[in-house]
C-alpha cells in the first residue's frame, strides 16, 4: 500500500487508461464503479458528440454536445486524439483536454468505441498508457442489454449487433480483456490492472 501511494503521487505525468468494447457492453456502468475509487485519482475524459442528448444527459457531464459543423472544424484543426462516425453521428476525444489533465498528473480514463481506441493507442505510443477491452459474457447477453435500453429502433439494434460481432475480433489488440459479467466485479478487476500499472511507474 505504501509503495502504491508513493508511486501514485510521484508520477510526473498521469496514466492514460483506455476502456473500450462494443456498444451496449456496459462501459458507462463499469466506469461509474471505477470512478468511486478515489485512491487511483481517475479523471473521466468527457467525449464530444454530434448526437442528441438522451434522457438526463447533460452537456459537459456525459458528453460535450456540439453541431456537426463545430465537430468538423475541430477535425480539420487536429483537435482530437480520436474521432469516429457511427449511425450518422460523430464521436471524439478532445486532444488538448486530455493532454492537459495528464500533464497535471491526473490519471485519465478514456471510454471509447473500438475504432477510436485504435486511433488513441496509435497516438499514445509516447504516453504512459494501458488499454482494456470490455467483453459481454455472450452476444445474446449484449443483445438483451441493448434492447432493455429502449432507446433504439430494431434496425439500429441490428446494426449495433453486427458491429459488435466484428469488434469482438479486435480484443487481442488490447493489453487486457475483462468480461463484464457484473459491473462491480469487472470494475474491481480493472482497478487491479490500473494499480498494478501505477506500481510500475515512479
């Protein structure tokens, strides 16, 4: 414990934690459990999107909600660590926002889809980084989770499942794979991975 705390507070720059996985796997719920552990000093990186807010989502909290014109302007200015388009909407991780947090010594959690994760992993080669792929227990379980949201049409659900099936084949690209059988257990496993990584950095 003493060694962990010493390493945590003597790192010059923070650890970039990439949490990825197919849409609907439960990344957001697992993230909520991760953020409860104040010992690891995690700062959630808020993504930017052009989609409309869902119920109870707030600008600057769950996402930065912007227009497509604003998003495209930032793409031209190389303002993202990653960006992707899915179901006619853009998603991205603001570069300056993340780099500033890392330079402050905070450990930054980036929660993104697989296409964006690959972009970040490529750009983060010079950063202290760990990548984690969150898996559902099965594709059937993933389908039930997406349907229970009741926020997408049958056509969109079908698209998400087809995309998820392809994304599952990318799991070997990540440092670690974690099965989300229950959010609490998955979060505990991820926290151990983060703490082990921090313990190797002085």
